[in-house]
């Protein structure tokens, strides 16, 4: 839905996953701004940490030409992967291992086909690192340091869920503003929504004064 707002004629399911993330970050920059704010809970002591960062620090948004497939070898094993797409992510339902396994188009040992599970962990790790290097926005990780217990950890940042939560919050704020202005002035919903955000805020402040 969000990707079709950017390009109604596109086929979002076929979009490489890193480009999906780049597109959603660009959309968020336009709808809100480049400052991302959120919280993270320390897995060691449960302390709640606030964070803020510039979206440009996550990586370049420019579309780059990505190879259709990636070949990785760790003799006698070899693995060929394709680029992950939005359709792959939907199919994996958040399971990173399932997503990664679904990208394997060919897995061999001394030229003979083997199952993905038969591949050594070192080869799979190498393949994951190569995919990430090709497209830095494929998987976004944030690093944290807890000042309370000195624990350090990293956590994924999904642009889709982050933006969707922000849109939900904005929608509820807008409905609350409509309710207050309608109750105070008797205006119709469509008339209130026709006001600019700046004018709505001025009237809200006058009500609260």
C-alpha cells in the first residue's frame, strides 16, 4: 500500500528488499522529517533507552544496479543466491532463516546438489555478509549501549513497521484534533481537515488557553 503511494504503476512485490527499505525511508522523510526517534529496552536489565538519529546515517538511498544473483564458494561447497524481494519477505513472515533459505537457487558439494541445511555455517555467513555488502539497506541494525548496566547489543530497525507506527500515531492525533475542534466550534469534519496543519494547531492552542 505504501509503496504504491510512491509509484502507483510499480509492482511492489518484485522490488528488491533493500530498495523497498530505501523507498520507505524516502517516503518517511517527505511525510515527517529525517529525524527518527524511538525507544529500545535493554535485554540485560530492561532499562528503557531513547534514541534519535538522522535517517541519512542509515545509508545511501540512491538506487544502484544490483546483480541478479550472487555466487559464494567455500570448497568443496558452493552456493548461488538471488536478491531478496518484497514477496520473499511476505512469504517468510519475519523469519530471517526462512527468508535466507528461500534465496538459494543452487547449493552443491563437489558439483553435486545438496540441501541448503547441508551447507556449512561459514558459507552461509559469508553469503549473508556479501548480500548485505551489496545492499547496505537490506538489513538495518542499530547499536545500543546501556548506561545502567554497561550492556551492548544491536537490534534490527524495520523501516516498514517504524513508518506504519508513526502513521498510526499521526492518524489518532488528527482524529483527536478533529474531535476537539468539532466539539468547540461545531465545525464539520471535512472543514476541519481542509484546514492546514498549522491553522488547526493554532485553533487547538486557543481552545487550551
